[in-house]
C-alpha cells in the first residue's frame, strides 16, 4: 500500500506526511491510521483521504472507511512498527524502508540488486557500470533519457548507492533540476550565491534528475553550465536524466545542451513483454510472494510498459495477499487490479463530472454554473481535458454539456491543462487517480 501512496504523491509530500504515520488496527472494515498531531489529522482528511480510501478499496471492498487517530511517538529513532497478523486483514506501512539519506538524498531501496535488466535497458545498465569503473573519465557526463516510469531514477540512484560503497571517502549527491533551481534562486535572494557554488562543487558524483524542467530557466541554466565545467574539468562524474534527449529539450541554451550531450547519451525504451514479466517476478519476490505464471503474464500484459505502473500492480497484489492470507489466483488478481484498468470509451459526461467533483470534494452542480471560483474552475478544466483527451468528445459538445460554454473556452481549458500536465507532477498524478475512478 505504501508504495502506491508514494507513486501517487510527490516525494516532498510523501516524506513530509507519511513518514510518521502507520496503520494502528483494522476493525469492522474500518482502517485506523495513527498520525502524530491534530494538524496531520486535519490535513489527511483534507488532502489524502480520498486517495487512501481508493487505494484500500482497490485491495478489498471489505474496507469501508478510514479513521485517523492521534498517536504520540517518543521514539528517539525510527523503529519499524510491529507487523499485524494477516488473518485480521491488517496492512503495515513499513516506513523505515523509505527514509531518504539526508546527506546525499539517495533512496537506499534503489540498488542494482533490485534493478531488472532486460533488452530495453541493458545498454543503459552497461553504461552505468562503465561509469562506475572509471568515474569522471568514462562516459562523463552520462545522460539517461526515456519516458516516465521506465526506471531512470532507479538506475541513476543505484549508481549513487554503488558509488558510496566503492568509494567511501568520496561525496555523492542526488537532486532534481527543480530542487537545483529552487536552491539557486533562494541563494541569490539571500545573497549567498558563493556558498551555493561551493556546496555543489564539492561533490565527486553529482546526479541530477528530470533535467527537462530547466526549460526557460535561463539563470539556472547558466549556473549549471558553470558548475558542469568545473566538475568536468576536475574529473568529477556527472549524471543526468530526462524524459527526452538533450537536443529535444525546448528553451534550453545551446551551449548547455551541448554539454549535456557531450558524453554518453542513452535511451531507455519501452520494456518488452519478456522484460515486463521479469520485472513482475522480481518485484513480487522482493515481497516474498511467489505468483503463478498465469498471474505474472496477466500483470505484464495489462501494463502499458511503465515499470512504475507494474510496481503499483504488484503492490496491490501483495496487499491483497496480506489481507487474504495467501497468494491470489487469477480471478482475485483481476479484482485486485481493477483500479489500473483503462477507462471505457463509452462514458457519459455526467459520470465524468460526478467523479471529478467527488475527487475534489465540490458540489457537482457547481461545475455547470457560471462561476469563476478557483475551486470550481480547476476541476471544470480537468473535466474538459478528460472528455477531449480520453473520450474524443468534440469541443462544441463539451461546451454545450457543461453549461452552454463557448467552444473556444473549452479549447483554452484543454490546452492549459495539457501544458501543465507535462511539467506539473502533482497535477499529472491527480489526473491519473481520477482516471482510475472512471473505470
């Protein structure tokens, strides 16, 4: 369950809101989640209740609701909460496994031991090993790119974790390009730009994820250009990841794009069926769960090729197995994975409006009203986007169905959401969760 939560929220939200929470007990279909304060309790009800309830119900319809309890925790250091007995249908949130190392930002779960190598990523894996053999010399920089959910973050963080083992006296640091941009902006505003430069120039291995988000950030690009030159000239290893090749990143300075592409650039393609089956088998084995071949094949063929989605499916099956007390058969797996099914194309506008309004906790009728309140406008724009993108309903028809709006308004809303989804991970995950509700 916890991994599904991690896949549904940003890393910052996950670390902030879920590291100090756990399932306390399950009674009469109600899951009691312990939280550290009233503030957390209120925030869970406001921001995460719908998501958590959806995840629990994807495991079993037996879960009717969630209650939040304030639980004081006087532990000096994280200790795994006791495992609840599976015959009670209890689920544990093993939060200690998700703690990020504060000194280098690396997630200890991302290692080469848990990385599945297949035809789709074997070249990237080989390049990673070569870079570790001669860091700063071979393949510097190493640039890994591919669509979301193909294991880029796992691979580049595995390099970082392995680097720490091989070279215990050297420094490694992982961050996203967005975090780099925020740090730089804060440093400039605080007048500590020199301290910022010194911080990032001390590392022997710098790993930067999601470089595509540097688009249009001219000042940050310039700072990265100078940082790159310093690290490269001193034979420090640099690793980047992106959802596209360096030359395909829009609104990025030519000289920086040239630096990004100056080493080894490798694409991770969509995993083939055999690789997807290997991933399902590996992920389930990590949870000490052995699945029948027909189940493994079903899961692998039900995915669009996203490793992240495969992992989410496996975790749903693991949760189902914990509740039921054994490995599920193929019929039970279909039941456990129903939230991953794609929306049917034959769907009414009213159904979409109902689910989106329910997701955002607003009155369904307000969607049709001539109101500009933000809490209504945003869901309405998302409804328009889904009706157009997922169900190919014409712009004029969408406008008529949603209160008689002009088709140009619908076009503007659809394009706006489409642009934001490409750069806003939070919005992308919200829409993914809504799509699951439309099944």
